[in-house]
């Protein structure tokens, strides 16, 4: 059951069609409840945290963070054309596992966490299902899991057509 008011809206963003659809829904919630929007892109070093701890390379970590920031702002360009001018928006790039980061940030009962459920492909569906299940099971707030738009898988299917 959703509370009557929403204090903050968080959106998990990774640039996939499903997350862009979730981002658009999160903007709509932020507008409807006049709440600030916190789009979040969680990132981890290639090779995982263990490898990064063994051999920390500050220059590479800075590069990976910058890449994550560009990916987050590109999601706004791809999904909305730009940051919405009528919504207070504070994009967040946070290092850590996606589910854990989202649940840690959206930690108040009046928060709303909006996440995409991923693409319709089997492999991505498994990965995103784990994140969605993690958030739904552990969030201290309401979670809205947004399925991908119906045309999200169209480009994948078109690649396999022969003319």
C-alpha cells in the first residue's frame, strides 16, 4: 500500500530500455507528488570489488566513475531528452551492488523506489529479476517494478530478420 504522500522518488537507472521506461515513470511520480527525484546509477569496477581492492588504481577508478556519470546523463537524454526542468532532480552515481545501493538510499517509509524489470531476454531478465526481488524484499519503502515497454525487444528481433 502506497503512503498518501511521497517524500522522495528514487529511480534505478542503467541505460537499458526498461530502466529508461522506469525513469519516465519516476519523473511522473515526482511530478504528481511534487517530490524530488533521485535517479541512481550504481556501478562496480570491472572484475569486481575484490580485484579493485587487491590492486587499486585511482586513475582507473576515476575513469570508471566518470563513465558511470556519462551513462546516467545519457539515460536522461535517451529517455527524456534532458533533465526535467519542472522536477527537482539530484542524479546520484554510487559505487556498489545495484540492489544494495538502491535500498540503502531509499531508506525512509515515505520514499518511493522505481525500478525497471529489465529486457525480455532470458539472461537480462534473470539479472534484473534478482535486483527487483532484492529491492522488493529489503526496501523500507514502496517499490514500483516497471516492466519494459512493449517495443523494447523490437530492435533485438529485427537484428535476426533476414530480408
